[in-house]
């Protein structure tokens, strides 16, 4: 059991370093379809949020925008990733989501 625990702790510590380095390299597309990655925000504090316009928490969009606007000059950014996989709460196209 101790060996298993030691192995899990080692894997966890090792995977955290690897995940941190590789997460910034994951290719992404912005709302306009342009290629980007999290490297564009390197050095900033990032709040990564799963968003959906038809979710019961939609009112948080305004709050997220307010937080982003308030702290952007201090190196903080909010990154919203629309997702339709959870209850089909984001069925809109990129253009519809952007207008929302």
C-alpha cells in the first residue's frame, strides 16, 4: 500500500509539471476562428470558465466581463469556453455566441 501511495504521489507531482508546461501549448481557436493558445496569456492570472448562454447561470456573463474589465490592466483575464456538451445549453454558433 505504501508503495502504491508513493507511486501515485510521484506520478501526481510529475504530471503537474508536465501538465503545466503542455497546457499553454494546446492549440485553440478564438471566437473569430483565429488560431491561438494559452501562451497568448502567459504571465497573466487566467480564470478559465466553461460558459453556456442557455445555462441557469447565464447572468454571470456580465459579472465575468466586469471582473475582466476591472482587473485586465493588472494582468488578469477571463477566458470563456462555450460548451454544448452539458445539457445542450450552448447550441448557438460562434457568431450567435459572440453577439450574446
